[in-house]
C-alpha cells in the first residue's frame, strides 16, 4: 500500500523542481545580458595594461537615423595641441585607437598616413594611443611618418567615454565621425586603405 504522505512529498518535490527549472530558465538570459561589457572598457577599468584584443576586420556602418549624439572629447596631444571635439562640427574626422607594439597597428599605419595626405583639408585624423608614453608614441610616428596628432589615453578616459557612443572591442579600432560629430562607421582590426577611404568618402558626401 502506498503511503499517502510519501506520495504527497514526491508531488511537492516534483513541483518544486519544475518551479526551480522555470526560474532558472528565466534568469539565465538576464544574467548573460548583465555580464556583457565592452572588453576594452573592462581592461581600462581594471588598469591591467593589456590593451590588445584582436579585431576581425569587420566594418559597421551606422545610418544617420541610428547614430548617437555628437562625440565629446577634450584632450591634449603629444605635441601639445589642444583637441576639442566641438571643433569637428562641419568636417569629417577619423579616430584611430592604437599603440606602438600592436602588430595590426603597424600594418595599417601606412594606410592611415596615405589617406591623411589624400584627404588633407577635407578630413582630420586623430590617433588615440591606449598604452604608450610620449617617447614610444613619437618613435612610432617618426618610423611611419605620421604627421597628424595623437593623444595619450593610457588611463582609458577616452576609451571609456567612447563606450557611450559605440563599443570599441579591439585595438586597433578606427572610427569615422560625420560632419555633425557622430560616429558613422567603425572598423575593428586593421583598417584597409580602400575600405577606410570609402567610408570617409561616404561621410564627406553627406550634408549637415
């Protein structure tokens, strides 16, 4: 004969198990969303100086309707030049996040130099160095003939600020800023010359 108390306990046990399973299924997606964070921003917060994360060369273009508010940056370049993103309004600006020992950064440097010359007077270029002190950065610039300014961001201030507008996720990352100061395109990894040229040309063709 079956013990009615034992049977009731088993039923309660099954209900408790099913309830727990359903709750677990509901919680897991939320936990995954909460745990996501831009890795470059995470590194900057941790201050562990491991800024290299390989990009896959992917290109993301943002239509005018999906762009965030204008980027806000104030900094001083290695050469003493004051950088204020308010001055970018009305022009196209290219931001390149880099550091000297980053192999992909060395691959793309000649492309950036060539494009900065090709678009001279039409688009401004600015480097954001995520790791180097002034001496190492300037040695890199001399090696590749880089004439446009770079600012030091070893504390991650600009990197963290940029997560408000677009996730960086890799070094190098190159951003094209439209005439209204908004991010119009992002390249993760090496910026191929033809690709970046096309993105700049597209941004230049847009009206304010």
